[in-house]
């Protein structure tokens, strides 16, 4: 089974992180909101998943 390759036509980007592997989470501290980058829980930081069919990973 091949791994995820962003340039392959048969590999799919992860929807929550849009293929980057990182999602922004909003945190609150003393009434102020700030953003923290976290590893995407859906793809575990990979950025997507391989689909069915022929893969041309070069």
C-alpha cells in the first residue's frame, strides 16, 4: 500500500487540515483568545490518505 503523496491524482487531501497536517485550535486564557497549531487528529499529521487505483509516486 503506498503512502500519501500530494502530487498523486489518486491520493486524497485531509479535509480538516487541507493537506497541511496541522490544524489551528482556539484557546482561551484569562478572557483572551489565541490560536495554537496542533497535529491533525484525522490524518495524524500526514496530510491525507491514499485512494484506490494506480499511484504514480515519483
